């Protein structure tokens, strides 16, 4: 008897189901900017066109979103300016990036980005604050084969600091990308020496243009004891921190089916979307030495 009712229930549910077609709403494509400048280094800008949510993506369609015919200008706060040059870089996809060849980032300076493409003008401004004060970075063994990485930071007193951590594992990563939980402020340890964990992560770069798909048989956030890891710790201005933090939260939300985001991601791009961020960075190379065996 119970089997009969179960069969009737399944037939009823099946007969009530129907295919639902989702219509793509009217969508206005925008210029998406992934741009950054570090102290002592050249400006980097990747330009693409945004696409509707329901777009079918493949390598050809992604390549077609890239804007390789824009005029991209960098204007420093001291009045110096330069038109960026388009370079081929295979570690990106599409494998092209606009770079400055003369102007480098300087601590305490502001930088305006001006993009002219298809009759549109897109602008953004960022600045480079003072760099972080790193006391030391160390590997902490967690087993015979794995380690975690800690960074000890001397945070300046009476100065609000915004931190950003990135990693690049030699022989696995082609470029720096965000670590696990990469963004934090000094709220709670202002003016103190504090220890932060720099965890292994498969997070992509901020706008997902270059996707890190590193699947290794390691515990979450841990590194292999044989890894050589480059750890970059940066200070950002408040605006850059807010933009990168919103993008990072968006990445986390997209992986969580129970998360609901009711507002658009913050951007500091006028006339477009994305980010233009300055950062003052300190980079350490971390590896296990024989003395630590």
C-alpha cells in the first residue's frame, strides 16, 4: 500500500514539473578595469568588456571581451604623465596588458588613470601609502610534510592601516594572487606587534581575469614543506581597501549557494567597473632551510 502511494506521489510531482526559461534582461556592457600600481614598479592595466550573467563563456568569447585599442594614460599627482603601452604577457588570459614604461609608483603619490575607448572616457584615482613594517615571516611545521606561514607585523601607532596579502608558490604559480583571507585592518591591534596567518589559497586575481586553479593534495591553507613561497604584504589606502574587500567578498559569496548579495560590488572606476588600486609592498621569499630540520 505504501509503495502504491509513493508511485502516485512521484507521478504527481513529475506531471507538475515544467521547464523554466530565464530571459536575459537588457544589459549595458561596461568597461571593466583591473589596474594596479605598486611603489617602485610600473602601472598595470587589463581592460575588458563586461558580459551578461547568462553568457556562455569559452576561450574565444573571453578573448573577444579584451580591449586592445584603448588609449590608457597615467597621470601622477606631481604632473608627470605617460600613455601606457600594450604588451603580450602569457601569464594572463587574454594574454595582453597595458603597462607604463617610464613612470613607477612612488610612496605618498597619487595616480589618475584615464581610459579613452570607443568614444567613452573612464577615469579613476588611487594613491600609494607608506609600506608595512614586517618584523619577520616564518614557516610553522604542521606535520612531516606541511607547514603554515605566519607574518609578524609592527603596526604604526595612531595610523589607520589597511593590509593586503598575496602569495606566489614557485613552480606552481605564474604570478601573485590573494592569499586566504587577504584583507584586514589594524583595528584591534593599532600600534602593536601582531601575528597574521598567510594561508595558501586558490583564489583568483581580483577580477577573475587570470584564474588560479591550483589543486594540490594539501590541507586547506597549508603549504608543502618543500615549497618556496613568495609572500607579498602591502598597505593600501582606504578606498583601495574597500574596493578590493568588496570584490573578495563577492568571490566568497559566489561560492556559497546560501549567500544573497543585494547590492552591486563597490568600484572606484568612474564610467566603468573594476578597480584601480595603489599599494606599497614588501616581499619575502620563504622556504625551509636545513637548519630547521
